[in-house]
C-alpha cells in the first residue's frame, strides 16, 4: 500500500508540474494529449487506492 501511495504522489507531482508548464504557455489542458494521459494515470491509481482501502475495511469487519 505504501508503494502505491508513493507512486500516486509521484504521478500527481508530474501532473501538477505539467499542468503548470502548460498554463504558463497558455496551452489548453483539455486539448493536450500528454496531460490527459497523465491525468488518466492518476485517476487509475486513485481508483486502485480506494479499492484497496475498501478491501481492507471489509477484512477488518
């Protein structure tokens, strides 16, 4: 789980950095393919994290 959180934070950092760079260049985030791909990667990691948390919660019960 800790490795997943570390990966999630790293990918979020990459997404934020890319977003800041694009905004400084006045480039639309919604139309930028690399930004969208990175955003999807973060979304998948978040979903995986929530799935793991729910699974842990069920095991505790």
